[in-house]
């Protein structure tokens, strides 16, 4: 199963995408985690991404699309993947679509975790300090970037019949159950 997790920062996307992927035996592909690892390792990508991440801005679309294209070609992603944090712009979604369709593949579901702005800001401020980009100013910027650049993906995927809306309020288990139901139920990979 090939799925994309969509939602504002602080919606619980990372936790849910990870659990979803583990249950189905597919890799959890978090571009934020990949970028943070690159920063920590001091690779050329990491050096380029560090300031962008710390400002809450976006790494260029072509760079991100290249990273994800390579990652989803790896052997462990043959049966599927759970993308977390990518695509973040319509341009990235189009590059992903072209890359997958070029291989005769397509996304099965785009799972949108819906949490209202007030609640996500509250959650992000509560965990502030844990990450270099979790301080009030950067959080506000990341929310603005989400609304301007990532929200258009909702309409983009809705028009393609891929969007599944899931209420992100409640316990981790409750939200996980809603996501599993939205993706066709069960943890056996489904039929798409
Ligand atoms: P995340 O952990 O998904 O919140 O990502 C942390 C930061 O990494 C973001 O605020 C961006 O600066 C950068 N980033 C992660 N994924 C992407 C992406 N798909 N496109 C551009 N920048 C990204």
C-alpha cells in the first residue's frame, strides 16, 4: 500500500505514519527525519538544509523529490510506503505522481489528519524545545507555510479521489483505528 500522510505540524502525523507503516510491514519515509539525519551527519544536503529547517521554511522541491524518488526505489519499499512530510507542495505532488506513474505505480490513499489550528499550536508549544524548529516564532512560520504551500494539496488529492479525511482529536489508538478504517481496514496491506 502506497500512502501519503497529510496534516499540519503537530497533528500527530509522525507517530501515526510510523505505527501505520509498522503494522503493514512497509517503510515509514519521513522527509523531516531524513533531513535531520543529514544535518546531524553534516552531509552536503544537511549543510544546505540546516538553516532552512531552523527557519521553518521549505527545502527546494526538486531536492526533496529526488530524495524521495531514490528512497521509494529501495527494495524495502517494493510493497509500499508511508510518506510522512512529503509532498508538501503541489509541485512536489506532481513530481511524485510523475515518478510513480513512470514506474506504473500510483498512490492508494492520502490520509489527511485534521486538527484545528488552535489545537496544533497548543501541542507544538507544549513540546517546544525538543526540536530546533519548535519555538513560538518558527512554529508560527511553519503553520503559515503549511497553510500557504501544503493546504492546496487537499484540493489536489481530493480532485483525484485519493483524499481520506480523518479526525485527529483523541488518543493515539483512536486516531490509528480511524486511519486504518480510512485506508480500507485491516493491517494486511489491503487491496487498494
Ligand atoms: P517535519 O519533521 O516533517 O516537520 O520537517 C521538518 C522540516 O524539514 C520542515 O519544516 C522543512 O524545513 C523540512 N522539510 C521536511 N519535509 C520537507 C518537504 N517535503 N519539502 C520541503 N521541506 C521539507
